[in-house]
């Protein structure tokens, strides 16, 4: 049971680091951490085939809740970044179209 809970705690710690990276707009770090967490999730899937009881079940539930809440916050932060990136790309695209149409000098 401790190994399963340890894996969940590791996933939660990585989620917290991912959230911090997203808050700092460190997208490369966010991707790196997400890849590391994906490996931990794979381990959890292998370990978590059995029934967890009592105190362990409550701890597992808390960790899952925290991971999901962290993911939702990360999703919100990345959505804002993606919107900003789209705006920049659209601006560049518009500028290029104007340059092609009217020449740049």
C-alpha cells in the first residue's frame, strides 16, 4: 500500500511543480514535468490493481482530488497562454499579408 500511496504522492508533487512552471510561464519546464508525471501515472496504473482500504483509501482520494484540481488550474493558465500566442501569431500573419499585398518598401 505504501508504494501505491508513494506513487500518488510523487504524481501530486510533480503536479505542484507543473503548476508553478505554468504560473511562471515556463512552458518547456511544464512539458518536461508533464512527461515525468506521465511515467509515474503509468506506474500507478500497474500498482493500483488491488483494493486500497481504510486510511490509505482516504489518502489516495485526497491526492487524486489535489491532482485533478492542480490540473484544472494548469489548464486555465495554459489556455490563457495559448490565447495570447494565437493573438501574436494572427498579428504576424496579418502583417505578412499586408507586406505581400502592399510591399515592404
